[in-house]
């Protein structure tokens, strides 16, 4: 399970390591707020448009749609399994 979770988040972590965005934290905030843009953006201290852009990048990098509840569940479980759900 841990290997699956690490694999699922690897591309996002690699992107974050380049300093071009905080996609893992943004995904965590967005999922924890059940997709509520304003609340998640406030948690991160960014504008909601910035968060929307980051979530589009998450979809592009993963090649998966966050509109799919199964994808959201897998990502949340990956965050929980790897400890990445902690700020």
C-alpha cells in the first residue's frame, strides 16, 4: 500500500522539489476542505485562482481528473498513508 501511495504522489513531490509550486499541500488542503475553493485557499494563504491553477497542474501531472471521486479517494488515501496529510 505504501509503495502504491508513494508512486501516486511521486510526480507531485518531484514537481514541488523544483520550487514551482506546492502541489502536495494544495491537494491536501483542497481534499480536506471537500473541494471548497475559498476555504482551502484561505488555509493555504493564497487566492482561490492560484489554488485552481494548482489543481489543474495536479490533474495534468497525474493525468487524472479530480472530478472523479475514486481519484480523490485514492489521492486522499495516498496522502494519509505517506503522512503527507500533515501540514
